C-alpha cells in the first residue's frame, strides 16, 4: 500500500471527518442552543500528494429554553450527558457561568458519587469542572461553587479531603490498610524508584522483603488497581469493568 492510499483510503481517495459543536445564545431572557455539524473532507491532490480540505458547516437544529435551568435539564437528560455535551464544544457557556456553576457542581458531584464513568470519561467530566476553575476569578460566587466540588472514596464512599479531580475512583487514606491479595492477606504498595516513580507491592509487615507482583488488589470483593500517581506516591483505583 502506498503512503498515498494509507492516508486517504483507497475507495474514493478522500477522508471525511465530522465534528459536532453547539452555540448557546440568548436574547430577552430566552436561550437558544444551536447544534452545528462541521464536515471536513480532505481531498488528495494527485499531482504532489498534498491534500486540500473543504469544510462545510451545517445547522442541525435549534432548541429554545425559557431559562438556563431548562437548558441544563435538557443537556443533562441522558446518563452520559458529559460525553454527549463536552464543555469545550458549547460556545458561550462562560457568559453564563455564574448561573450554571451550582448546576455543574451538583451534577459532577453526583457523577463522582455514583462512580459509573469509565477512566476515559474522567476527562470529559473534568472539562465541566474546569469551567469553574477557569472563571473563579470572575466572581466570588464561581469561586465558592468551585470549592464545593467533591470526590468520594471508591471503597467506603466517604467524602475525600480536598477535591481529587484526576483520581475520582481512588480509595481514601483510611481504606489503604484494608487492601489485600486475592486470599485476603494484607498488601501495600510503594514507589519502586526514588523520586516517586514505579509501583511495587509487598506483603505487609515483611519489611518490604516479600514482594507482591500484581497491581490488582482487593478490598473484600471489590477489585482495585495500584499505580504510580502522577506527582509521585501511589494511587489505588477501582478496577475498570471490562
Ligand atoms: Zn475509604
């Protein structure tokens, strides 16, 4: 296969990509959400194998709302609303951040409490929370709301100290000593290298002499995975369901 057909495909030699984005606008206390679809078609140029792109934006629909609360109810209708509506794909959200902030906090806290999102989806949820952090200097209200963002322990469900955005499915300090191997024998994990890198398990009270070679670990019937945390240390996350 030539490089040309690898990039552009062999069928019609063009490559099509679709992006959906939204525009929120308002006029006289009525709010409108426009759904737009942008299609970009890449056409290969036969002469020098460069490509040129043609973009078309199509208006799909407009929804009308009498309040931002109605708008919020609409976009959070489905269970995976944060995947369907990514914060970054809705234009002008920041204009209404003061009214939306409490709704966002309530909704993402609920997601973290229920813990039904995948690891990949953590970033979509964080995108919504980040709106509050980005505009917290805009007003006292947004700042106050951003401080209400919460995370919960993936084992005991208790509220975590501080907002743990990157690891919303990790366990709390109190639950760490409950971690065991499959047979119920206590294990603990440490960074394997100085500087906070790597992750190595040991059976507890063996002075780090008896290694535990897996990263999967357990609390009762729940499965967890130990890994090196981004800024050093160890984090123990609920294991992703296949
Ligand atoms: Zn806990």
